[in-house]
C-alpha cells in the first residue's frame, strides 16, 4: 500500500448540514486507537461492535441509525463496516456486541456491510497501511424508520439519511495493522 497517497476527506463534511449531539463509549475514545477486540478476525480481532451511548439529540428525533465507515479504505467509495437502521427514538445505548443482531429493539435491523454480511464487520485495513479512520456515527432522524429493506446496500441507507438526518453524533477511532502482520 502506498503511504504517499492523499488522505481521504471526512465524507460527512460534504453532506447537508445537521445538528450535533453527544456520543460516548465504554470501549472507544474519540480520536484514539480502536481496541483489537473490535477489529475483524482476519486481523486478529473478535468482530465485536463497541458499546455506544448518546444524549442531547433533538426533541423532534423519531428514530436513529448507527453506522461505521472507513473513508481510508483503498477503494473509490470507502468501506461500510456497519449500518443498523430503524432504532426507536427511545433508544439511547447499544451494548458491546449489538452488531451481532442479538437483542435489538423491535423493528431495528442491519443492512449488509461491505464484507457482504449483515451486522458489524470490524476494522481490517491492509497490513502496513497508515492508520485507517473509523467513523462511528449515530444519526438522529425525523422519521421512525427509513424506507430500506434488509438487503439494501449501505449507500442506499446513506442516501436516505441525507433527507432525514436532524443531527449526527460521531466518534472517530483509528486502527492499523503493522507491515508483515
């Protein structure tokens, strides 16, 4: 992997403006390394989605969508690691491992990630590449459910979010795999 290529921009900088609210985690800190537990098994991880807790969302929030995106993946479109849609407005926390689909509130479901599976797919950047950024985002939406099916690609979720996002809360974590690993 060439380390001299430009750093990809934060894709949320190019979307319609939205409010913000607070996102915290017992597992990850903003602008810090992602623990290996939350990485993909192909790089020695356990593929466990991190704990997330949010507050301060707009009063008009009717539901939530949770995503994880890597803008640094060696593709023209980044890499979607997680898209959990249609969380009820009363939801303010997800336990570690919620990305497996167990114990989700009624009506909430995962669409497929770029690994081709439904659920959370942990960090797995190419060995020797610079640290990749993983944007964990909770989107407060103005409808109780996005009009997407379980087999929708993450880009369809993102397209729908462009029209329904009231506010976003973001945690950025980084992860790298040493060269030769």
